[in-house]
C-alpha cells in the first residue's frame, strides 16, 4: 500500500510541475535555468523517473512561483478545471506585480530612511 501512495504522490507532483511550467509558458530548459537545476532533472521529474530533494523542491517551487505544498495538490482540490489555468496565471501575475511594488516601496524607504 505504501508503494501505491508514493506512486500517486509522485504522479501528482510530476503533473503539477509540468502544468505550472506550461502555464508560465516555460520550456523545460527555461525552468531548469530559473530553478538552477539541469534540464535532464526536469525531464526526469516530469516523467516520474526521479524524486526530488527538499532543496530541489524549494528551487522548483520558487521558479514556478508557487508554495511547495501546492505542487502536491491533486486536481480535485481545484474545483473548476475549466478556469484553473487562466485563474492561476492571473493570480501569479498579480502576485508578481504586488511583489514588485512592495520591493520598490521598500527600496524607497531604505534610501530615504522614512519607515513611517
């Protein structure tokens, strides 16, 4: 039974890595570059031939702009599959814009010394 659970988790993880990569319109090469791992590692992960270390998991999640746990969620936790990819892409775009604005405001505050 343990082997079946592990196989299911690996399959979900590999599908999610590929799905999030495709949502971002990243090639395997681009994801590998952003995550700081080899293209072969990405290919092996997406085809369920390789499991990941905690370090690789963190690098992949960061490159895909998702929390680590989200890479393990099955599709059934995303209710409306029709809107899954566009909604996720919109959320990821929004997250990036908010992060950029926060970074800019932080830099202004640091330069000016005004933290009020």
